[in-house]
C-alpha cells in the first residue's frame, strides 16, 4: 500500500452526511487537506439553526450551545420589561441568533429586547447581519425584538452609561503558547485573531470587563456570561486577576465534558 493511501483522510459519518446534504463531492473535499467540512459547505448547524459561515469566523462548537442555554435561563428569570443584551465577539451571530430563536420558539418574547451584536471584523458583522435577515427577521415581532450590529474593538464605540442587562461573550481565549499546538484543521483554517487570547488567554476578557466597568455599562443586577479556557478557574483568577474576585460574584461552570468552560459574573 502506498504512503499516499495510508495517509489519506478518512471522513467521519458526520462529514459524509454534510457533503451529501449539500450535494458536494467527497473527492473535491479530500483535496482540501484538513479543511473542516463546515468551511467547505459554508454552513453549520448550531442550536437548531443552520447558519452560513466563512473563513472570517470561527466554526461554533457544540459546547457553545451551553452558553445559549445559560443565557436563556437568565432571561427567563429576568423580571425587567426592557432588556438590553450584548453579544461581544459575535462572529457569524451564532450565540445571539440561537438565543433569539429559542426565545421565539418558547414564546418568551413578552418583553422588549434590544440585542447588540458586536465584532471587530467588518466581514463578521456582514455575515451575522445576513444570517439574521435570512433566518429570523421575518418571523419576529419587531416591536418586541430589535437587533443591532456594530463594528467595534470590544466596547470602544459604545457610549458611556449605556447599560446592558445581559452580556454574552465568546472572545478569543486560548493562550498564545497553545495556539501553535492546535490541530491543523483549526490553526490552518480558522482565523487566528478569533482564537489567540494573549499570554494567558484571558487578556481580551479582562479588557472587556475593564471597559464595562469604566464606561458604566452594567445595569443593576446585570449578568455576564463568558466562554473561557479550561485553565481559567478560581486559582487562575486568584493568581492573575484577584481584583475580579472582589468586584464580582463568580460562578465557575463546567461543560458537558466536565471541563471548566464558562464564567458567570454578577457585580457585587
């Protein structure tokens, strides 16, 4: 058997199903090396939605669906009549749009909800807006739900004192030293700017938190939900960001694989 045959990529059942679903050739896909099938099809299934993606945004992971679930519970328990929701680092709009869809399906849209989807990438904002227009716009009561898109470096373009009730963020959180060790299917195809979270992986999250506080962007009893690296546990914060433990009540949440994955914060 030749070395070429030995090293040939073996497609998973999922990959074969996706190629069949979009009537695409396995042979052509195999020419793309380790390219994720979602970039080849340009579509991804996430939390009940099928969203368009491209090389400018990350492929959402199944664990991130849990971020949507936590956000849904927060909104169900929120008694405010007017709620502002921030999705920071929105990418293809995955988290915010899945959350809006779940609220719609469960008939929880009895409050006035303003969603703000922010990303540094103009290409990502354009994609998120397109996904919203294609998937949700026609089915929503626009008197109850408004969706806003903004290109911004974190919260730089948000005016001071514009207060949010719920903040969701899936910012880059992988420590720089580990990015180069990621599989080729990730580091060679997904945008590094959306993966590399700096030296500890927490730098952008910390910067966002500082901006939220400095600009007075947190409403009373606001809830913040961040997807983070597994290393960002209590001991990590105690060692590197001890001030956060004094400013926020922090709930460390594990994902379905029992790994530290989310931080839920409430200002003290």
